[in-house]
C-alpha cells in the first residue's frame, strides 16, 4: 500500500459516511445551466456556443420528462 493512500479523510468518509436521515420524498432539481456553462468555459475552455451545443439538448430532454 502506498504511504498516505488513501488519505485519512477518504478512509474516514468511507468508514463513517454521513447519511441523510430525512424521510422526505426525494425530488430532482433541474441543473443550473448558467453555472454549468461557466464551469465548462473555465475548466474546458469552451465557448458559449459549445456549451449551448452540448447542454441545451440535455436540458430539452430533461424538460420533456417533466410533462
């Protein structure tokens, strides 16, 4: 085993996970398209046209599932 691998934080999270004990029904939220676009531009260097080309069809599919 490599020294320091996995990190103690990773081992602790695995051995003692923080579990949401809520009894509320789970619901999905729509992704924040603006934040996703900003992330893609910063991390991948994508232009707005590229982010729109990739993300807008996904958002359309998600919207169709709500109907």
